[in-house]
């Protein structure tokens, strides 16, 4: 991990507090507008379950400040005030919300961060239709926003979004091969992680593009976004490894967290993991044993190496950025600090 000197002498807690204040300040306005857009004409929805699901997602579950923050910072990084990008950010938040609801259905994620997902609270059919509604509303409102900007730039934004949907969808399909397995090769999983990070790359890419960044600036921020997205996914892996419900679901319906995949490359360790995982339900003592086995077999060390590589690449891509470098770096440091907090 970066040293304290590299972080401007901020501790992990100080970095987290700084980023929380940053995303609240930069993302709140767009998120509030997105919530309003989600619930437009809600009174006309006759199906009580769909209306309640939309209200639950908008008002009680969805708190995505990170996406609008990244897009705003990328726009400002090339010298343009973030207000210019807000009309485009808002419908993209809806598109991301719809994708996340569908992702929960695929992964059968009934809870996240201690709260029921739309799938967990209302079931598959309602979740599917709620996700569809957000995707449709997001697409229509994005079209309205893009006709207000230069046609060539609007086409580039649409091309980025199209490629993002394709790449993330392909990643989800590839991931299905790894369900219920703990012997997946880390390199195979990291390939999927890189493809999944296409959405975060898109937010940084579009922000820099709308901000009229130079070709070099746009490309640098695009690459930064891909690295940041991968860091965010690995950050979730570390957190899920420590959470009983999340780990159970990961082992049953998704891919085992990256540190565990590294640890199970040791054949003897895999036998030990298999014996622990014979129980469908994991108790606290078994979670502790899994974490210890991951540590003993180099799972955290190897994951930390990947994190260091991504941090280095992320920061290198910010070297040509003229503005907001400190803020963009802080997002990297926040993700990187998880490996130290969780061990």
C-alpha cells in the first residue's frame, strides 16, 4: 500500500472521511435529481408492487454518490465546471441502477450492506420489471440530454455506453462458469474483473469527454477509470470475505473472493477449504478459520500485490491531469486502504 507520505500523511480513517465528504458534496445534487426522475409519474403506475419497489429503491436503498462524483471530477479535471455534465449524469445513474438490480437477480443477492435488495424484498419478477423501468427511463432521458450537445460528441457518448453494456454483460456471462467453484484460477477471475470495470471506465471517460479534454487527457482518465473500477471490485471481494451472508452467497451463486482464489491454488489448502465448506451455513468460527487459511496461504499477500499494481497504474494515469488530481487520487487511496483495514 502507499505510504503515509504518499497519502499526504492521511491515515486510512482520514482518507475515508475526506472521500465521504467529497462524494456527498459532488454527488448529492445529481443523485437527488435521479431519484426524482425515477419516481416521475409514479402515481400512474397501477401495479402496487412495482410502485413500491421503485419507491424503495429510490428513497431507501439507492445511495449511489460515487458515480456522479467520478463523472463530475473527470469533467473538472480537464477544466470545466461540473454543472455542464449534470444533465447527462442523472440518466446514467438510472441506467446503472437498472443494471445493478438485474445483477442482483443474476447473483441471487437478497441483501447488500445489511439491507434487502429489490430482488430480496420483492422477488425476481418485480425486480426484473423495476430494473427494466429504470433502464428505459434512463435511456429516454439520456437521449433528451444528448440532443442538447454537439452531435459528434453525443455519438461518442452513446458508443461508450453501448460498449460498456456489451462488456459488462459479457463479463456476467463469463462469470457464470465460476459459480460454486473455489478452484477458479485468479487470472481467469481477474479477466472478468477487468471487463466488469468497464462501467467505471465509462464514467471517467464520458466526464473527460464532456469537459472537452485533450485526446491525451481523455485517454488518461479513461485508463484511470478502468483501474479504479478494478480496485472497487477487489475492495468488495475483501469486504465480502469478512461478511457471513455475503460470503455464503458468493460461494453459492457467484465467484469466491479473490484472496480465497489465490489461497486455494495450494492443493493442500484447497482440501482444507473443501472440508470447511461442506457445511451449507457458515458459522462465525468457520469464517474465522477461512480468513486464517487465506492469510496462511498467501491469499491476502497476493491480493495486496494486485492492489499495489493497480494503485501505481491509477496514479501514473493522473500525471497529466491539470485539475482535481488530489480528489481523484483520494478515490484510489480509499479503495486501496481496505486491504489494510480488513486484515
